[in-house]
C-alpha cells in the first residue's frame, strides 16, 4: 500500500468536484496486478486509519493530485500531421493525412510513432484514450503493444477504409473485416486494453464494409465502435450523395447496426434534434473535439442542444486535426465554443464541469464509470500530480484564487503540459512516475 498526501481533486457521482486542500490518497494492489484507490479524502480524517506506522507516505506539498485525463478521440498516426495548414477537413485529409498514413504499413515506423505518441499522452497527463490507428493491422498492433508495455488503459482500432481513398491507405472489404476480427481476438480485454471497430467515416467505407462492421459489432457487444459524423458541411453533403436513402449522416451508421452502447462518434456538430434523440435512445455518445473544430473551421458543437436532448458526451483532443495533446487547451477551447458557438443560448461551461468532461464524465461516456477518470475508492489508480505554480503567471494567478472554481479555471486558461509534474499509472508493477 502507498499513501500520498497533497491537495486532492476528485468527483462525486453527480459530477460535482470534491476538493481537499490537505488530502490523503491510499492506493494498493487488487490482487490482479492493478493498483486501485482504497481511500481518498481529508488527511486529518483519514490518516488515523491509513497512515499507519510502517506505511510509506509520499508528500507533495503545494501540489494537486487529480484524476488522469481521458481523451475520447485521438489519431495516433496523425502525431506528425498536427499543425499542418489546410482550407478545411477534406483538403487536409487529402494533402497531409492520407499521404502520411501510408507510412504505417511499416511496423518499425508504426512502433516508433506509437512510442512517441504514448510518451506525449503521459507527458500531458492523459491516462486513458480511445485512439484510431490506420488501415494497416501493423499500426494497431504497434500501438496496442506499446500501451500494454506501459500498462496504459487504451482502446484502439484499425481503420476500415475500402473506397474513396488513395492507394496505400485503402484496405479491401473482406480483408479489412478479417483483420478487424483477428485484432479483436488478439487484443480486446487483454490487461487494460480494449478494441474499437473503426470505420473511418461513412464516405470511405462501402455499404458492404459498413454492413460487415455492424455484424462484427453484433457478435462482439463488449467492443467499442468509433467513427466520425457530421464534422464538416462539405462532408455532410458528400455523405448525402453516397447514401441518398439515409435520413441523415448519423442514420447511415444506424442503418448498419453501428449506433449502440459503446459507440463513440467524433464531432457531432451538424446534427438535428432527431439525430440527438437517436443517439440518446441507442446509448451512443459524442466525442467533442473543440480545438480540431476551431482549427479546421468545421463548426461548433451545440452543448445546449446536446444537454436538452440528454445526449452523453465528453471531451477529446482529436490530434492531429486537434492542435494540442494538452487537456488544458481542450478544456479552454470547449469553454470558448460554449460561449461563442452556434447555440441559440450561450452555454457557459463551469470549470468543474469542463474538468469532469475530460475525466470522470468522459470515462462515463466510454462505459468506464467507476473504473478510470476519478479517484473514488475502487477506481484504478491513474492520477496526475499538478503544479499550480508551474509558470510565473500561473503561480501569481492561483495564489489569488478565492474558490475552487477560480483555481480550476486559472489552470484551464493558463495551463499546459508544464502543469503536469508527474503521471502515475494504475498497474502495481508500473505504479511509478512516468
């Protein structure tokens, strides 16, 4: 067992933040190779029962222990595409993304990028992610192998992409599905890993491939499904020409059995009320990608309409369309979109809600409520140690904070990877700072 003493941030079941300026976090092995939270709360209340003689105590004064961040949508093969200029989504894919993704047919290249990618996740305090690979099975193997080596909780999938794509990234209908089945058998449920059936987006999969993906999803209900939907108006129009009988872009996925629990759709910008109701009814969720949507000029997620429809969602970086791995940048962009976006009524996302949407709320959307994204007893002990004095300006601002909201908002607005002093992952044998 290990005891940590520091300021402590976690979340109640209703999403509200619990903060102890002098907190105790007790972590111990669960007998299955995983470290879990045993106790969390006020030091003076818990120390008599937990900080016993002979038990190691790690003290981090002037720091904050907080749950590891959860990134609901990210492309590991686009690590080197980040910051590439383009006029919009489709030109960006054609000019930068597809040519670069061809390189992931090489297992050695895929492995090198996977190593850097996971380094970058951990450096930014991201301890759980739902990630795209490329259409090459080697790319998925490389990422999942590296995540297994680091004991990271990661869900990933090989892209299905059998049309409207250049040579080198296009798979074939039958082989892509066979490869997906093999990857599910190899990786899903191994340690802390999960698999996601991954049609890139409707325009790059034939009806036959989407049908096959839906059949796989029905045979493997515990796997995730991930794809893109309604990100860009040109994309929406393209989908209408390819699937003219579908009521909407989202309806394409629904018609093939791909709209269900554990289905995560990135962006969800250009949806209507019927789409949002269908998402809620089927248990599908949205990965909101504000830095990507702002960078590519795709539009604004409508937080007000999503909340009115009781549609579940969480935050995501969407690297490399997204402009940063940093959850602080993502939370700030979400705040901006909520204030300035296309909702008829502006939505001011409170600091505690922004933080929840990138931790416990994102975990709940992924079906991992009570597993990751929080530090309540029983959760896997993924956490970050934050330095609220990481920069001179941040130190000056946080010293003046008169409330938890002021403290969290200062970190959101002024924070970046420098705030994340340490990242600790759950596996007992790797429960050391990364």
